[in-house]
């Protein structure tokens, strides 16, 4: 299959491109930066002309649409870029999808479940009103609404994946990255960081996430939505404690607070459908995954 991965230089996009190529697909990469890959196209998905030009290169059977601005704090500090990339970018993509009829796999987020405190099953947002707690979360739910409207109006075919707390090697540090990335980087460099002790997450190791994402093409079911999440829920204090143990550090520079405002308290995912249809499985334990991530950061930094 000929496949395009938008956001293909990102934390999830890069290993996904590698996995799809390993499986024999003809994979093109799209992102914001100049890059050396022979099948790479530079494009801002928020600019329709650029996206339109990019699609003149080839006809794609599938598009994995990962290009987006990530994170709730990033979405507040750089909200103009976030809304343009996430919402206008996705609108541009589905307009082209209606014309060119490619199948799309869309990377949504666990953030769309907002303040829901129960087990997060895929059908729940359509049955129960949810209040998303930040602009990034709102943008991803808007994206899903855009896609569902396109499916109804233009008969486009899309699978939505709600990604839960990915972590692993390949995530370069910034203050806007994931908690695992921030904890490891700051502990390594003897910098303070904050842990919200009551927050609970379903962490998903990057290799397990990418494997399930690549499997979508093997069993593509238009209009389906899947939670891609780890099997076990852990508190962020447990995550921090494990990282400190791996690095041989104490918690003297850790600031403990109970709850972070405007963030989901607990993310408890039902991943039954992903296991059934996409062959998802947790193959890397949290201890092993955190150790691999820490070792990668040591080499990089």
C-alpha cells in the first residue's frame, strides 16, 4: 500500500513510519521541517495550498494523520498555532479525503475524555456529556466531530485512535513534553519537578502503540474508534519513584502536590476493542520501558 504519515518526524510518527516500511508499504513522510528522506514532503497541514500541492506527488491508499500541536500547556501558550494545526489542519485533510477517497487513520487523544472519572470506553462520549478541561483536549474532540461529520456528508472512511500517554525512547525534552520525558530529563540533570500524587494514568510504551496503529490497515473498519492504552493504571508518584530508582536518585528535588488543576484526575482505559481488532498487547513492562527510556536519554543528553 502507498501510505502517507503526517507528523512523520514526531515521537509517534517516526517509529510508525519505520514499522510500516518494515512491513513492505510504500511510505511517504510529511512534517514541518526540511528533511533528507527521499520520500519526504515538507508541509504545514494548516495551509491548504501546501497540502494540496503535496497530494500531487502521489495517490495514497491510506493517510495516517498525526500532524498536530501536542499538550495542554502548549495549547495554552501557543493556542494560535495549536488551533490552526489541529482544527484547520484536520479540516484541510478531510476536504482532500472527500476528493481523493483515501482511507484515513486519525490520531486522537485520551484527553477527549476530559473530567470523566469512570472506565473510558469508546462509546461513552456519545452517550454522556463530557467537559474537556483544556484547549488541546477540546481541539481533539472537535477533530473527531469534524471526521464524523465528513463520514456522514461525504462518505469518507476513517478510523479514530485515542492514544493514551505514550512514552519511550525518541521523545526529546521540552517543558511541554510528556510527564515521563520531563521526570527523566529533570532527574538526570538534578532539576526540580512536580509530581501530582493522585493523578493516575494508563501509560503505553511506544512500540506497543505503534504495532497496534500499523495493524489498523490489516483490519480497517470505517467509523470505528479505539483506545490504544496500556493494561495497567499507575499513579504518577509510582512512575516518578520508579524513575528515581532506575537513575539512583532520591526525591529531594521533587515537589509533591495532590491534584493538577484543569487536568484529568484518572485515565482508566478500556482497551478491549484494540486487543480484539488490532492485536494490541502490552509486551513491555513499565519498569523495562522506563529503563529503556532513561538509557536513551542518557545517550542523547
